[in-house]
């Protein structure tokens, strides 16, 4: 049996989905080296509607276990490095 994974809910004072997504991107860029955090699975939700989650990143896995760095539903090919 696989041990359960834990989810960290981190409330913010932000009032816009785009601004919250920008914060997550900054956290991913600064904490991406921490292997215990799976930024590829990040979702956002409104404080009073936590059952309605917005997936942030493309969920595609690539060589070496890396994930695409582009937003969910992006056009074109995935990208695992650089801006995104």
C-alpha cells in the first residue's frame, strides 16, 4: 500500500486568479529545487469555493520525470525548461 501524500493549503490575500497564478509561478521558480513539492499538480481555488479547482500547469510528464512548464491547455508543444 502506498503512503498517502499530503497537500499544503496556503491561503493568500490575492483577489485575482491571474495574480495567484503569478505567485505560484514565482514560488515554482524559487522553490523548484525542492523535490518534495510537486508544482505540476498545483491547483487554485477561491476561498469559499475550494471544491472548484483550477489546474495551473500542463500535466504532461517528460524525460527524467520533468513536467511541462506551460499553463494548462497551452497551444503547441510542451516545454520543460525556460520561461513558462
